[in-house]
C-alpha cells in the first residue's frame, strides 16, 4: 500500500494530500482560507484558468467530487455566431465555515455566504447568493 501512495505522489504530487492541493491552489493564485479541508483532492476540481476570480474561506469542508468554476466555455457558441463576445467569467466566492457536499458543482458567479451547507449533488448556478 505504501508503494502505491509513493507512485501517486510521483505521478500527481499536487493532488496527493489536502496540504499539497491547497499549496497547489495557492501557487496558482486562488485564495484558500486557513483550516479549509479538501477531503478528496484527487477527485476535486477547482478552476485554475481564472484563479483571481475564486476565493474559498476558512474552515470549509470540501468533499469528494466537488467542482468549483469561475468560467465556462458555453460562451464559445455565441462567439462563433456573433464574432468577438465578452463574458463567460464571473467571481465565485465561498464564505467561511461552509460544507460542500459530494459531487456538488459551484458555477461561475456564485456567492456562498458564511456558515452554509451545499447538499450532495447540488448544482449552484451563476448569480446565486446563498446566505444563512
């Protein structure tokens, strides 16, 4: 079992542990607050294409399969029809002490306030503001 973990660290060192994944996100200019935990960094995806648009607060618990986005490429359809088209990105903010359930998807433009729970399998749409 230890050999498998060593191989994982060599192949994908940024996703081998919570600490490694947070350091990877911070190196890519994504704000992650203190004491936040990614329970399954290998199966979690945080958008690093527009890192300045994503912030994750302190004491958050982010479970397996969570996807956090600050952009999407659906705008490429409009760009093909109308030519140059601005858009497709928006800030995504997660407050302090939040829980993101398994396989939840946080879309661009979402603000989740402090002390919130996002249930497993949820899709939280752009422009959504969640507060307790």
